[in-house]
C-alpha cells in the first residue's frame, strides 16, 4: 500500500548526514572569504534534501505532495530575493530619504 | 421488489480506521501526508521570517555576527547536531516498524527518539545558562563592553533556537502519544498514519537545526 524503505537505506542516509556534518565543521575552519557561507549552505541544503527525500519519504510520495513540499522553499526564495533586492539597492539612487 | 443486503457481499467490510469521506486506506494516508506537508510549508515560512531577519541584519552588521557567533559553543552545537541526526534515524526506523507492524521495534525506536530529543534539550539548557552567565542575553544586563549590534545577533539566536526548542518539546509530547498508541497495538501495515505524520514533523524540526547549526555556530570559525 505504501513504500517501505529498507533499513540499509536509512543507515546509509544517517552515515551520509554524519559525514556532511563533519564536512561542514571542517570547511568552516578554512578561510574561503565570501564563499564560506554559500558552501556551508550548500552542505546544509544537501543534508536537508537527504532528510526530505528519504527519511520523510517524499521521493516515494505522489507528485502533488512533491509540488507542495517544494513550494515552501520556492516561497522562501521569493521572500529572501525580493527583500534583499530592496535593501541592497536602496543606496543606488542617492536620494535623501530614498 | 426489494433488494435486501445489496451491499453485503459486494464489498469487504471497511477498515475500522477508514473515515467515511475517504474511498480507501491508501487515499486516506495520502491525504494526511499532503495535509501535513501543507502545514510544514507554513512552518517553513514561519521560520523563514526569522531567517530573513538573520540575513538582513547579518548583511548590515557582519562584524557583530562574527563576534556573536564566536561566543557560541561549537562543540555542544556539533554534538546536538549529531544527536538530532540520530533521533531522525530512530524516528524513521519507528515509522518503518509501524509500516511492517513490528510493535517492539516501534516502541524501542520511539523511546530512543524521545531520549535523543531530551538530550538535545538538556544540552540546550546548559548553553542558555552559559549565555546568561556571560551577559550575552539582550537587554539591560547585556555586556556593556560589547558592540550593541551584537544584541541583534543574540536576539535572533535566542528566538531561532528557542522556537526550535519549543518545536522539540511539542515533538516529544507527540512521541509520547505515539508510544501510547504503539503500546496499544494501534499501528499495522494498513494503518500507521499518526506515526507517519509525527515522523514528518520530527524530521522537519531536524532540518531547521541543520540550517541553524552552520549559520549560528560556525560563521566566525575561520577568523
């Protein structure tokens, strides 16, 4: 009736999450300039995807559930994009009070 | 011209857990999973507002963010990250045990998940206590020698981790309810919806921490 993942898959995902946690701690100690945070976020997104697809089983859910799950992150990107687009460009006009 | 018992032999008896507005158990489970995801999307946006504030103020006060972050205990944060990952594994195994109707495995994995979730909160208690001792809590007693902008960092630290911890407490309450249901033989291959939905919630709370750990604890480590 519904998909049952093997225990082996769960152990593999668990091990991957542990390795990626060590990776994120290790990379944080290296000075990569402006790239530190984007790389840390890339690792975090990878970990989140592993949890969502396998632990939460979205990989085996219906297309409708997949779209709904993805929509949250789409709206999040709109929130970040539009807000930062506002704040980061406010200085461009040079008008007092803007 | 009567037609008695017209339904009696045409259909199997419905599953006792099947609510009348669903066609079958599979549709009922699918609807619950979809509904839970709609709720989780609202949770993403709820935490998203705080992450938005983090991003904006970090852009405005980058030095305060680095100095604030370096006051956090990276080891405790890292240990808690691993503790939550273990708890997500045991949660996934508990849901799987419900899917295959293995009652003892459900009970064992639920208890382990409760234990790891509690360890996380206990570690968080010691971290918070240290912040109070070091005058890092925003407000009248914030260390006056520090840049006041660091209060923004610590405000967001307490808000994000505090609301995350609140979600953990709610999750542990849900786990106890699942434990009671598992104990009473409520879950089997045909019906495990509450366990599945509780699992989705618990994994979501883990995902929030996966982002909080690098963004709060690790941003100043290369300086």
